[in-house]
């Protein structure tokens, strides 16, 4: 499934969340990631995020869709992570 993840965490946890999300998804903008994950991998990401987060303060918002081609994406302004980069 296609996933967009957005997090907002306290500054002392930002680095850990950044590293975690980069393990699963592609960074596209500050605290915003996208990519395709299996349901199992998505559950792993959620579980690991909960271990980092203060659930009374931080948030992780996950948008899912069945396929990347079913999502329209427009960028207004600077594209911080060009699509043509290879991992």
C-alpha cells in the first residue's frame, strides 16, 4: 500500500523519528515521508514509532491508499526531494 507519514514530536525525539521513518519510507519534506509498504511493515513502523514517542504529546499521522498511482500529488514551490534520486 502507498503511505504518507507525517510526524510532529518534541525536539529531543526528532532525530530518532527521522531515522526511523527513513528506514521505512522516502523523505520528501521536513517530517514528511512517502513510499510503499506492506501491511506488516506499516505495523512495524507504527510499533517502533510508539516506542520513541510520548503518546501524550507527540503525533504520527499516516495516510494510506491502495497504490501510488491512485494519489494525485502536486508540489507548489520547492521540491525538497527530487523523484529522480536513487536510494
